[in-house]
């Protein structure tokens, strides 16, 4: 049995595993492309306003 036959057999036997693998491959492809976008959003003034709750001194009194 060659590699192509094994691949075809695996796709027929484990279709969910192949779909999951395809999603991971897509993620691996998109992550480098979208990473600068995420960095830009974190630096934007709007995100900094929305992200205010990450500062411990703002909710220190609520922790008990």
C-alpha cells in the first residue's frame, strides 16, 4: 500500500480527523497573515479603552 492509498483510506475511515487537519492547516496559513492585524488592534486607542479592565488597580477593591 502506498502513501496515497493510505491517505485515501484514512479519509474514508476518519473523515472528522481529516476535517480537523484541514482546519489546522488553514489556521497555520492564516496566523502569520492575521498576526499584524491583531497587533494593530491591540495598539489602537479603541482597544485600549475597551481593555481597561486588565489593569489590576482598577478592580483591586473588588477582589476582597
